[in-house]
C-alpha cells in the first residue's frame, strides 16, 4: 500500500525558517543561521527593540512575528545598505531611525513572499500576506490571530547573524496536516532577473552572429 506523505505545522515552520535564512543571507551578503531547536510557546508577542508582524491567510491562517535586538537590526540594515552601494557615513546609527524600520520591513516582506511562493509550489496551496508592520518598541505587546483557531500552535526559533547578534521568529497557526495523495511536479519559480539577463545575452549573441555574417558577405562580394 502506498504511504502518503504528510506535511505538519513544524514542516511549514521549517520552510519559513529556510526562507528567512536564505533571503536575509542573500540581501546582506552574510550568513544568517537558525537554531535546530524549536521552542513551543503559548502566545506570540512583539518585543523590544524592534518587532515586526505579518498576517497570512488562504489555505491556512497564521501570524509571523520577528523580534530584533537593536544590534541585530542595525547589523542587518547596515549590511544590506552597504551591499546596495550606500556609503558608510550615510547610514543610520540608531535602531529607532525610520530608515532601519523601512529596510527591515521590506526584507521581511521579501522573506514572507518567498515563503508563500514556496508553499504554493511545494504544497499546491495558495496563501496571501499583508504588508509587514515594523515597530520600534520599549515594551512587550501580545499579539493574536484575529480568527477562531481550533487547535492553535505557537513556535519560537532563534536566528544568529554573522556577528553573533540574535533575533527571533515566532509563528502562530492552527495545528494542521497536509496529506499528499498523488505525485505532482513542482514548478520552479521564474526569476524575472534571470529572464532579462538570458534575453540580453541571447540578443548580444544574435547581434554578434549577424555582424559576422554581414562581414563575411562583404568579403565574399569583394572576392577576399
């Protein structure tokens, strides 16, 4: 008898951790790692120094919260801006700066976008997200998903930056299982940048070929 593949809540959490690590590592050109140990928690909350939350809905409902220390927030912000070519002297030096919140909010938007795309591709489930809300805090704020969850679960995972600064991910969603009944082909995401680069390369190759053919025709006409 065929054994059906089962995807649990913790499998979904792992996919989210992989998206955060991958996107932030690429964006900052540094190594962002997550702990192999996951903590069960009773409730999600925004904590100092900077907190961000994103709601998603669709195939399942959930809440993603990320909490950064000021050191981790500034390291990620500055690494990202330096990679973008911004001079060091032009960077914000305080975690309460609007620039820091804007950059971290955009990066979290990219990570959750990568996650939702992965869920759509690997689980054939469509989920949508709202725009991340990033706040500089000096007190803890308890958050909950505005819906009736039958069996709510919450998890916390710690992340470490290249300079050993720590930030935390919290996920709250209904306890669920997705059971794969049949095999299906996973379609790879199409990267617009890759398409543009391939098209540019192909056009340059075609132009070179045309120029070579034109030059050869001219030489043939001259009998050379």
